[in-house]
C-alpha cells in the first residue's frame, strides 16, 4: 500500500520536465525508485532525484497528471524499491534526457565525479550548473545548442575507473558497446506492475528489473538478449524497445 504524502513544490526544469518535491524524505541508495500512486491512474515507477523529490518527463497520461500537481495535492509513495548503484570513486556519470536527473543523487554521493551528458537540446541538460560545481561536465546536444553537436556517444570513450549510465535504452546499448562492461552499471526501465518481483511484467531476459535491478552490472546486461531489443508492454505483449 502506498503511504500518502503532499506535494511541497512543483519546479519546472524545462518545457517537458518537472521536479516534484514532497513532504517526506526517503532514505535510499542512489538509483532506487518509488512507485508513485495517483487517484484513478494507479502506480508508476520513478527514480528519486532528491531524498524528497522525483524529476518527471511528460510522456503520457500519468506523467502529464504529475506535472500538473500543485502544492498541497496528495501523492502516494511506495518504496524505496530495487537495487541502486554501488558507491564509486571518480566515476563517469553518463546521462541522456531525463536519465540525467536519475544520476543526481549518485553524483552527490560520489567522490570526484565527471559528467557526460546528452540531450536533444540545451533544455534537456538538467542540473548543468549544479553538476559543474561537482566536476568536469562534457555535453553533446543533437541541435548543437549546448556543447558539441551530436549524440552522447560522440563524447565517448572517456577515461574513468567506473561508469554509470542512465537514459533511453538504445542510447545505453550504444554506450555499453564503447565502455568496459566490468566497470559499468546501467539503469534499465521496464513497464512495472507489482514492483516486488511477483508478476514477471518487468522481465528482461529473465531478470526482474524491479528487484534484481533497476541498476545492473554491464557484464550482466551484455548477456541480456532483450536489452536494447524488446520489452513487455502494459498488456504483457512483447514490443520493440
Ligand atoms: C525503475 C524506473 C524508474 C523510472 N524513473 C523515471 C524518472 O525518474 N523520471 C521519469 O520521467 N520517468 C521515469 N521512468 C519512466 C516512467 O515510469 C514512465 O515514463 C511513465 O510510467 C510513463 O507513464 P505515462 O502514463 O505518462 O505514459 P505512457 O502513455 O504509459 O507511456 C509513454 C511512453 O513511455 C513508454 N514507457 C512507459 N513506461 C515505460 C517504462 N517503464 N519503461 C520504458 N518505457 C516506458 C511507453 O511505451 C510510451 O512510449 C522510470 C521507469 C522505471 C521502470
Ligand atoms: S513488476 Fe512485477 S515482477 Fe517486476
């Protein structure tokens, strides 16, 4: 059952992205997620970007409703759930789109991080100024409005003892091809229902993303035939990633 909390602030980060602060701090490892409940819409997974906030990209009915919440509105929270990132020294944090926000708590917990960030436009490069205070930031945007013009993979490889990757699955698959899998961790997204390992909805080549992940070592991900290829839709049918 979700615990009820109230929205403290709805902060617009970009035309498509909002950070929702709530009146409850969650003790979590970076990369763990919450099942967020809204009346009549049910529950969906979101990674904590602050101990008391999630950062949401508008993608469909649930995220549109989240983006429209106002201070004082109720919100249900279940978690923290899943396995997050291990702590790393001098990691390269590689983020794409809203995946950048999902790396924020890891950045704050890491010693001397460096950042490799990609998005369609400058507006998608979330927390850019905050990250610049923590370490070097390399940026690529598809329209060239910030940093180099191109995809985030054009900035790779960078030298680092460890790598954390979070973003669209095709972007993560392309990054994994360029990184040492034994020193890389990736956060996989799948449609979730129970989020406690029972229903099998979130499977990725037999791994349950909700309890075995969402963060997996690159050596495991490299062996997952489903990664970058197929996932179960809400109906349970397979669809291409
Ligand atoms: C562990 C985990 C953590 C997540 N953290 C965040 C986060 O911090 N911020 C954020 O904005 N989003 C996050 N997501 C994705 C978020 O849950 C979906 O964007 C949301 O469920 C979309 O719901 P909707 O009704 O708005 O859109 P829908 O209409 O349900 O979906 C819109 C589009 O997103 C795709 N989609 C929906 N759910 C998923 C999913 N689970 N995996 C891959 N694609 C999906 C659909 O195929 C469709 O193309 C996370 C997902 C997982 C599994
Ligand atoms: S969502 Fe049910 S097993 Fe993962």
